[in-house]
C-alpha cells in the first residue's frame, strides 16, 4: 500500500488554480473599469474642448478696447461694451465671497474638527447637503422676499446675499473634506508640544489643506459667477455704471442673456464675447490658486 502524502490532495492541488482564476478575473475587471474611466474622461475632455473652441471662435473677433471700456450702445446700434457689467459682476461676487467664505470655512472647520459625531454636526452637515442641492432660484426668491420687498428696490446687496446662500454650503462641505485629508499625526504632534487644539487647527491643519480649500472656494465662485437666475429677483440689471450697493446693478451673466435674447446680430456677437470674458474671469482665479497657494501632498 502506497504511503499517503499529507501534502497531496485534491483540495491542495486545486487551490492554486482557483487563486489564478480569481486573480485573472480581478485583473480583467480592473482593466475594464480603468478603460471605462479613461473613455469617460476623454469624452468629457472632448466635449469641453469643443465648447471652448466654439466660444473662442465666436468670441475672439469681438474683443477690443471699447468692449472693456464703454457702456452698451443704444438698441439696434452696433458697438458698445460691457464695462459696467464686468464691474458689477466683480462687486456681486466680491460681496458673496465676503459673506460666504469666512462663514463657509468656519462651518467646515467645525464639521471636520469639532462636530464629526455630535448631533449638532449631523444637523449642520445635513442642512449643508440640502442647500447644496437647492436650485439657485430658491435663494433668489428667498432674498427677494426678505430684502428686496423690505427695501422696496432691487439692489446689489440683495444680489450678493443670494449668491452667498448658493456659495456657502459648497465652501463648507469642501473645507470639511479637505481638512479630513490632513493626517491625524499632524494634529497629535502639534498638541504633544502643548499647543491648544484650536491653534493647531488654525495654524497647522488649515494651512496644510490650504490649496484644496482655495480650489473649493474658486469652484464655488465659478458656480455663482455665471448664474443669472438669482439676480433676476435681487440685483436685476442696470444699463449704467453703478457702485451703489442699495441700487440695481448690472452683471455679466445678465448682459449675456440680454444680448443673446435680442434680435440683433451685433448684440449676438457681444454675447459670445461676453461669454468668453466670463470664462476667463472664472478660470483665472483657479490657476492663481493652484500656483500661489502652498499645497500638501496627502499620502493615503
């Protein structure tokens, strides 16, 4: 009778084959998902390049010194510019940032560092998520009822408040996620030196995530800079240059809408040029944030 080899058996002989088969399936699935992700990225990139190329093709011919230095021409006449609209957009976005950025960053710090598991943190996080999905027209109607009706006039202040409501939850949730990426060891090392936790957050954690927080703020700015819907109910529009926060003010999205809806070919060209300028105004802060703010490479 042949001796029984304890290391030789059907189960032992089949294990490497099963392992190879499972590894092959995982590798095939990984290649498939990588290919699908690459294809989706290429499609998105192609669509973006087509849109940008078309806007460049239509908008570059209208660029001139007069476009940036003159007010709109009378109805039906060619020429004119959007000097007042560019200034108005900068005022509205500046007001929104002055309100939303400090509060949004503060809320993000609270959610990341002090309210991770508390009930208050859950309520604030849920509220921010709901506000993030809220249509911007809701913010416009809310500010119209709360501010415009009380002041009995449309105003730049009302427009800035409406844009700040749209911007605030985006800044808060992005700040929270960026701060959570900072390793816990940095917090522990700083507190081991006897530094209070609040100073650790402000002087160590927040600067470490500075670039991510800054990029999130610029994304929120991009979301409100090109949105004219809340401005219909708050800032409305103005055909003249104005810096009065208590009066209606023009904005680049509103001017683009007005020019595009007009039945004049000259105004259509101004609308394309205004769209190109608006894209540059949105993209430029993103590039500056990536180049100027210090970054921290997160090791996962």
